[in-house]
């Protein structure tokens, strides 16, 4: 998203990336980013928790007022589960496999390891 955000910003439209992958966000350095230490794809909070989702979105939008330099990343203070941080080891931790690797989900459609694209 950071690369797309830069192009949108060139057109004069401010952007904000909401991320739960610090290392990727840090490497890409979008114009403005808000990091939340939640499981991947849960950047706006837990399902059916509208008050939490609203708080996260409002805090992310408030970051427009505080992030003044390109590439800055604001970390929001929310905690997924204060009594259980085991999800952190599961998200890209040891044994993590990307989709397309491992046991087939459907018979007759074997999966294969994903590799890098060959240069043209």
C-alpha cells in the first residue's frame, strides 16, 4: 500500500496507511502510517467490537494532525489480548506457511510452492 499511497499523494491527495506489519511498513515507508500490534488483517480491531473499531479509526485519522514528515509511523497503544500474546508467534512466526504451500485444500487441485518471478 505504501507505494500506491505515494502515487496518490503526488496527485495532492493525503493518504494514511493502517498496518499490523511493522517490518513491512518500516521498509516501504508510506507517506503516513499508523501501526497497530494486532494480528494480520485485523488492523481495525476485533469482529463485532464496534466501540474498539471506532476508537482505532478515529485515532488513525487524528494522525493526520500529528504526522508532519514523510515516512513517519505512529504506533497506537491498543492491545489485542492483554492475557494472551501467543498470536504473535503465529503471525509469520516459525512454521508459518504462505497460501499456496503445503497440503491441498481441495482434492484434484494440488498446491505448489510459490517462487520468485523470473526476469523478463
